């Protein structure tokens, strides 16, 4: 475990298999200057069929790695577009310089780059010898190369050269939701941006869950994986932990895996059993909605305990707010009264429904989209089972117990 994140342990595919996936993907994209065509103009290949749906429409030391000559072991792939040589990416990122470093994760490093056309890109480079990175590279190749949506980060191309593994994404200029909520200390994100981000990321997730066959489970929905452009349009990113739900067995609605993800966002049933489903993504999305509402991080300190999950802390407040309509105790103090009360009520209702302890009682993402947009009543989330009116949904008890057990078990990971 590193930085509050759990990691998977599965055997990566061979390089030849990944070549095949990437070849097939980019053969169907008419890439112009590194830009994939519109989703409406491309039909992803089998076995994954995804269709555009307008309704959902610490700086590390890199010196040890930089001795690699960009002209060594270049592998030329017969792909019409989408493929970059290592030399091209080396040049675009100024030799993967630390001044262009955007971030670091279990996969490796992400650098900003500029193509000769002037287009800005983000280059994600696998850490050499990282088994976790190989698995996450495989998952991203199999997912992002085949899905196309306004609210999902777009894959521009790739490079597989010797032991090097790189993915090239569109550059999204305005950092992450996590940064704007928790790190930009001198600013307060206005309500209009928060509701826009909630709706946009909900549409991206609804596309993965409901418009792709088989269903794609992200497994790491969190504020750090929501990228924002200059207009605060949201794009869901980082598919390194993504899984497919088999479309051959309609009775099996989950995949059983080792628990991965980020503490504070893990659904109770997933953390306890390792059974991941679209409903576990929806729980994570509910936590993210709570962050947008409260301005608090997913793990918080409280007066009664050293730390608690945001969902556990918020649950009794959600009950009260849904009963009396008074948001003051829940809303981010920096917002004051500067929010739309109807939109706030919709987001609070969505958050409460998404973080229900019982997975089967959480809404579908398409329902969340409609409710956030004000096109559906919060009563669509089952009036008789509103928080505080059902012992089945007693998250105040179940959530606290779950969080305590999770902290105990984490010492063995």
C-alpha cells in the first residue's frame, strides 16, 4: 500500500497482445496531427462496443532513467496514426525534464509535452521494471484506446519501444478537482463550477457503465482522477485499475478481484469482499459529490476520533438536511450562501443515494445525471428508503463499523 492506495496483483499481458490491441484501435481512427476523430465517426472494435450518447453527453529523481538514448531499440509499428517514436516524445517533453513533470503515480511519471504542430499533450511513462505499472498500462490500453466521450480523457497515441511503455493523452490544462477543492488555498471554487463538474463526470461514468458493452468499472473514481479544462469541464482519467464486466453472464453483476483503489472512496461491499461492480463506482462518486458539497477531503479528522471517512461523518447531516432543507451544517463554509438551493438539494440527494450502505439500493449513473441536471425528482431515488427512514440504510452504524474494520485490516496490507 502506498499513499492510501491499494494495488492489484495480476499477470500482465504479453507485449504482442498489447501491440494487437493498440493496432486494432488506431487502425479505426483517422488521426490528424495526433487528434482522434469524433466518437460519432468511429465504431470501436469487438469485443468492446461503445457508442457516443449525447444524453450522457514531489518531484522524483529521473536522472537514472534519462540516460536511455532515444535512438536505441526503436520499434516501428505498422500503424496509420497513433504511434509515436520514443525520440518524438523525448523531444516533445524536453527529455522528460522535471520542469515538465505533471505528476507521479503507481504507474510512473506524467510529463507535459508539445508536438511540432503546437498541440499540447500529456505523456504517461511506465516506471521501468514496475509490475504494477505493466498491469495498469495493460488496463489503460484495453480501456482508453476503445472509448470516446466528451467527459473521458482522450488517448492520442502510444509508444512501445524496447522496455519503454508510454501512453500519450490530450493535455487537460486546469489540473484536477482535488487540487481546486483541497490544495488551492487562496481560492474557493464557485458553485456553478462544482455543479458543472458533478454533471460532467457523472456523464462520463454513465457512459462507461451503461453505454459500453461489456460494462467498464473504473475502480478508482476520486477527485484526483477528475481532470478539468479551462472552462471547468470535467474529464474522467486514469483507467489503470479498470475492469470489464462480462456480457456473457447476465446474472453475474460483479467481478471478484483483490481490493484496489483509494481509502475514503471504497464501497463497503467491495472493501470487505473484493466484489467490484458499477455500484462500487457509484459509491465512490457519491463520496466525490460530498467533497464538492462540503469542501472536505475523503478522510477527515474529527473531535471524537483520529480520523473518519467523509461518508461516515456526513451521513447524519445528510439525514437532517434532507428532512429540513437547511444546508448550513453541510455546505463548504467558503461558499457561504452563494449557491443555487435547488441544485444543492439535488446534489445532496444524489450524494445520499450514492453512498447508501446497501449496493443494490444505489441509483444508476443515468439517474444521477438526470437528477443533477434537474430533469428528475429526487423521489426517483425511492422515497420510502430515504436516509433516516430505513434501518437497511443505516449508514451511520454500518459505515462506522466498516471504517474501523478497514483501518485494522490495512495494517496487514
